[in-house]
C-alpha cells in the first residue's frame, strides 16, 4: 500500500513538473520572439536613418561642388571683363598720350 501511494505521489509530482515546463518555455519563446521582432525593427529603422544621413551628406557635397563650380565660372567672367576694361583704358591712355605728343 505504501508503495502504491508513493508511486501515485511521484506520478503527480512528475506530471505537474512536465505540465508546467512547456508552458514556461512557450511563454519564454513568445517573449523572445517579440524581443527579436522589436530588435529587428529598431535595427531596420537605424539602417534607414543611416542611409538617409549618408544620402544627405552626398547631396550636400554635390551641391557644394556645383556652387564652387558656379563661383569659379562667375569669378572667371568677372576677371575677363575687368581685363577687357583695363586693356581699353590702357589703349585710350596711349591714344591720349599720342595725341598730346602730336600737339
């Protein structure tokens, strides 16, 4: 009789232990899956943000290059115009000196 009671008690404890273990594992795996999904979302958002920053920096460099090129072109035009004015003024000065020498 004692053996029978001991066997029943052991079966109850063993059954209770096995019945609870998968529930804990399932809950833990569900939490782990949720955390993994959240981590994946955060990683994806970070990757997109980094991509946008890189694109913005590239756009900034392109814009700066265009502005520098435009500035160089404007400077060259202004320099050429100034040289023409200087040449015309020197020509006019030489003409005035030649006219003064004739008189």
